[in-house]
C-alpha cells in the first residue's frame, strides 16, 4: 500500500466524509472509495461499515486506523529529520591550503564536494605550509590542508592520504630510463630541493652517510619553481607523484619510482584542538578521505 492511501484512510476517519476527503486531496469521491476498497482487499476484510447510518469503523478498521496514524506520523517525522539533515549540511567552511595541496590534490575533492553539498560555501585561501599552521592556530580559518603536518601544541592532525614520492628528472636524463631508483644511484647528482621534502619520512629515516647526496644546488619553498628548474635540466628532484602527473604526461618531466616504493608524502587536515566540527566540516573531512579518481 502506498503512503498516500494510508493518509486518505486517516482523513476519511477524521472527517467521517468521503466527500470532504476527496475535496481535500483534489480527487473524486469515487477515487477515495476505490482506495479504501483496495485497502480492504489487501487487508482481507472491511474497514468501514457502509450504509446510510452514521460513519463507523469496523473493529478491524479501528486497529488499522491506529497503525495508519502511527505510520503516517513516523513518515512525517522521518521527512522532517531528513530535511533537518539536509539543512545541517549547509553552511560555510573557511579553510587554508598549502600551495601543493591546494593546486593539485584539493580541486577534484572540492568539485565532488560541491556537487554533493551545494548548500555549503567553501572559501579557500592558499598559503605556505607554515603559514597555514599559523592561521589555524590563530583561528583565522576553521581547517587547514597541508603536506608534512607539524605536531604543534593546540593543533589536532588528521591524516587523510599519502602520496608516493618519485625521483623527478628531465626526460633525457640518464636516470629517466631506469625502472626504479636506489639511493646509491643519486650519488654525484645535482639536486634541486623542495624545502618541504626535508620533513618527509624519506629524509628523516635516511642514514647519515647518505645525506650528503642531497645537499641542494637550489632550494625552493614552492614546488612549481622546483619543477621549472628540473624541466630546464638544471638537476633532479624528489617530489610527490601527483604533483608532476601533468608534466610527465606532456613529457616535460620524467618520474621514476624508488625501489621498494615505500617513500610517501603525508597529507593531513589540521584544526584547533577541541574545535566543535559542524556537519558541513565533518562531511568535508570525510570527502577528503575518499579515493580520488585519476584524470585521463
């Protein structure tokens, strides 16, 4: 039975009139009578005593009426709660993202989130990683998106992804033809550094006798500058794979995995400790943790 049929039955009982019920639902009296007959057929017995005397329910009709009232009440409550949930998913999210995450990892997540939660307004500010941490701690923004999060007092860190680190070089560089790279292959290479790589597990876990391989000729706080120098064959770099996909696809750069493939870049969403997250913020953090399809 359809919910509309149960509602019509309840209205018939309330008004004690097929005519008034038909008018309320903008249907004919015959249509109301047919819906009631369909209910009686489905339930196996009469619900209303028919005749010229006063409107009266049968004993089965009284039982049915009680249950129909409860069913329609629950359906109305469910609809109200669902609307409240939809309304709660609206609001404003103010976040800061470091340049690498904001330019590469965030856009597909943001596109999907805005489709799923069109009532939520997301405002994004792009800053250096240290500045993102400062803004979150100063409560200038609600959330921060960073690579290599700092463990600072008053800051909660929630990792949401790891990106594979690759050796990045010019396509004509001798290392570009290797299927995989070992650390010793980097001896006597010209190294161009992204400053944040020094915070990576790769460097923190590197034996002391290998660290001199990675003394940079150039070091930049912005990854785009590193890529441009490597494109000009000015050296090699170690960068997250996701940050060079476009250049590798265009054959402006080559990316070679490390043997074993265990080196990664951690990404995290940061917030002030004990911050109460709105439903919109919780939904956004959940969206960050969902797999992101690789374009092309």
